[in-house]
């Protein structure tokens, strides 16, 4: 077996190394991956083992060293620790608490008409074009606008926030890293925007229940709000954009599945689940072992980095029949793309609603959707996404 460096962003430029993951699941499922700086980490590749790590947040900490493979400097680590994804209990539960009531299935269902309207506006904006860049012109605007509406951000700011979110999440790609200072500068700029926005809300009397910003500022100060804001915007932006664009590409690459979806739109919710399993938006999240332990017989030392690889565990043969196949009728579908246990995605119901409505509206509006060139992947060891995908959309 030829070894592949799972930490190298270049490894994923031609797509995830699924054959390599398959071999490792069979031969070395808790795999030591050396890194270029002389260190390394444990790549956890089996579904059951990813669940084991996720279900023990005090043993496998997200706050200790953050959730990315790269060791962050003190300032960036503290900034990440202000985000839900890098909090351990009990802090994680305390910060998550005001978010939960606003993001239940019942609560987000009230956004359905707004999401349909946003989809219509996006499709109208590319009407009449022979060729459309789908990632940034069609898929990308939806999550930013939905979060903007949810948090009460001024419409005039939505485009700015969208571009900042892209720079924050795409920092490993040279097309973005050299843009106005890259991810670090964009993160600082977004945090400053959120702080100023929070301060501007001081003394506001919300209408009725108010928006998500009102709910958060009732329990946190502007500094804490600004850090959490960065995650709410960037996580929703990147993962949903990937779900929509990579999902369309999966359907185009499997025309039988696309035809089945057109013939029976009631399958769209199940298709969304298969999309996030088969084209999971994130390759991994990191944890740090707080004490010495074992995983599948492998000794893990205190302080070792451990990466839960969703790109591997979502195709684990022990869990998914014909695991490499894209099947919109798959049931059950126990993918882990939305996380597990303590860190199960707080926005999962909103993401599912966005996906369902987007595909409903897309397939209803366009009788034919075709690729108009080879898609280009984002250079990243974290984000499993495309940065360009040209398509031809032919309306009814």
C-alpha cells in the first residue's frame, strides 16, 4: 500500500483518497499520520471509533488544542475556543442553550417561505445565462442570506459577510489565501463587524420574540457574541454551500438518481441525507487526548492529536451496504456528517430544510441541468468542497 499524507491539502485536489481509506479501515483503522513538522496525529477511520471519540468530550477535548490539525498560536487558539465547535462541557452546553430553541424543527419551519423566496431571487439573478458558476453564484448565496435573515443582519451587509466567510474557510487555497490578507485578516474583520453590530443593538426592544441576535445578546456580551458569530456564519456558509454544489454534481454524475428524484420529489429529504454522507462537507475534526487511553487496541498518549475522519467513516463497510455507491433511497443512513453526541450540529434542522427546499425549487425550475466544464476542487485538508463548477441551467 502506497502511503498517502492525509494532512497535506494537496492530497485532496483530485478528490478524497477513498481507496486508501478503504485499505486503512481494513488494515490500520487507527492510523498514525506523520506531519511535515515532525509531529503527527491519529487518524480515526471506522464509524464505531469515530462515535467513541465523539461521545467522550472530556477525554477527547476539542478545546485543548482546537479542532484543526494545525497547531494554532495562542491568539488564534483563544479565538477558536470562543466557538461552539471548540468548547468542552459544561461551557459548550451553556453557550448552546439559547441557540437550541431557535433552531428546532418547528422553529426553522417558519423560515420555509423565506428560503423559497431567497432561492427564487438567486435563480432570477442568473436567468437567461447560458452558463453559470454554480458554487459561488447559486449555492453560495443561500446560506449567508438565510443566516442574515435569522440574525437580523442588514440586507446591505449580506454580500460582505458572504465574502468574508469564504476567505475564513478557504485559507489553504492560494486563490483565497492571498486575498486581502487571507483567513486571519478575514476572521478579524468579521469579528469586528459582529462586535459593532452587537453594540448597535444595545437597548433594543425586540419585536415579539426577536431574532437570534436578540436571544444571544440576552445571555452574552458583544465580545462573546462576535466570536460565536464567526462560527455561526462560516459553518453554515461552507457546509451548506458544499451540500448544495457537491450534491448537484453527485446527481449529475449519477443520472439515474437524478431522474428518480425528478420522478419522485418526495425522495428529496432522503437524497439530502445521502448527499451529506457521500459528499460530506468536512473531512475531519480534531480532538486532543486529555489522558492516556486506548482505541481499538492502539495506545494513545496524553496530548496526542486525534482526527475523526468523516470522509472515511461515512463509507465504512460495516455500517453501509455498498458503501461506495451513491443511493438516494439508502435507509437507514447513519452518516456522521452532522457530528455526534455533544457536538451534534446545532443547525442540522436548518441545513436539512435549506437542502430540501433548494433541490425542490431547482428541479422544479430547470428541466435540464448539465455540466459545462470540469469542476475545480478547493485546496484543503479540512473542507471537502469545490470552488468552481460551471453548469448550464435550462428553465421550463
